[in-house]
C-alpha cells in the first residue's frame, strides 16, 4: 500500500484550504466598472449607461455686421457707422434687413450692389471673402428672381449725402440665419458699382452682376436675442 508521510498530509490539507480563494479568476475591469457605477449614479456598466446632457436647440434670431473699408488687408478710415441688422423671427421664416450705411464715401444719388459672400475671411480684406453665397449653384440674379444666389441682395439707394438707409424689409427670402442657407459667419460686401441683376449681358453679369470692385465688407455674426 502507498503511504504518505505526515509532512505530505499537512501540505495537502493546507493547499485545500487556500485553493478556493483562487479557483475563480477575478475580472478586475468588471469590478472597477461596477464600483464606478455605484459611486457616480450610473448602472453597473459605469459611464456607458449614463445619458449625456444636451442643450436644447435654440435657433439664431438676430445678427449684425459692421462694414469697414479695406485697402488690401488694411482697414481704412476711422470707426464705421455702417451697421446692418438681420432678423429672423422663426427658424424657417424670412430674414428682414435694416441698417444705416454711413461714412463709406459712396457716390451720391446712385445705386450700389451688395451681396453676402461665402467666406467670413477678411485676412486679405474683402478679396478673401470669396464668391457670392450660392449653395444651390445657380446663376446670379435679382433677389426676387427664381434663378438667383442666396447671397444676392441687389442694390441699395445712396442719397444726396452719400449715405444709405435700409428699411426693415425682406430682400431675399432664401436667406436664413439657420440651416444650410445660413449667412452667419459669412461676409457682407458692398461694391463700387451698380448690380445689373444678371441682365447686363457682360462676362460677369451671371456671376457677380458686373458690380465692380469691393468697397467695404464685414463678417456677419449672431447677436443676443433679447
């Protein structure tokens, strides 16, 4: 018969007492995740079971732009009194425009073209504002034409003092402060010539209305809705 020594028997007894503590592997990651969930208000899966806090959507209702004259990248003249305001009472409604364009040395008793351009980039003055804002890829036209740019605003009238006042009016009903047609962060540009509304037959009539050089511009920004 096979016999075990007293020492061997003692060793086997000791191992049987210790083994159950290590018979099941410990999932440290699951344990820590459960601990995190208990102490942070989440489920046993930790932060994966929590719901992120999201702010309610609030559409932009008001915006403005201060127009400045540029010579290349350099601002010309002192503080400008040419400020234009945009208002959109509801998210998918029309945008009304009002403003005073004063101090831009405009020729009296004329019409001058103005448009929203695609980029709010004035690093090189008005030149770097890009083309007209035209997300639908259409030809330039009057603000009431079927074929027109979102940024087409036509012309404003300059009075005998060389200033212009824009009443609170909807000029282009495709324009928006929200969604894919939003003008927020883009540039408003005043041109040196009259916009021919795409009807002049000139090489650039269907792109920029043959409006001439860029006299002044500014970046359109959202403002507080009081």
